[in-house]
């Protein structure tokens, strides 16, 4: 989806790279590790980025990949958490 948005001109190149990094963090377990170090639940994260807690569970389990603005919000929150946890 990010590649298609980039092709259609809806997002900047650096945004596509950011989403790719966020997807890698979710896939390799780094996102979950950051969340757990911060002692936050999936519901805590979900509420902060305005998605369902099941979405976070599916991202962390590798069933789905973060997309669009939700992915960007997720990545930015993870970045902030990694700095404090």
C-alpha cells in the first residue's frame, strides 16, 4: 500500500521508508519488545494511536502489517517509548 501511495503521489519517499522500517520492527519483534519494556499493554498502545487492540496483536503476531497513518503513529510512539523505556 505504501508503494502504491508513493506511486500515486500521496506520500513522500521518506514516509515510505519510515513505514518500511515500522513494518520491519513489527515483524522482527522489536516493536513488541519496546512495548513490553515500557510495561504497556496492546490496549494501551492501541488507544494512543486510535486503533483496535486486536490490530496491535495482529501486527505483533505478523498476521498483518502496519499501514498508512496508523503505521506512522505506531512508529512514532515506539520511537518515543524506546527513548524512555
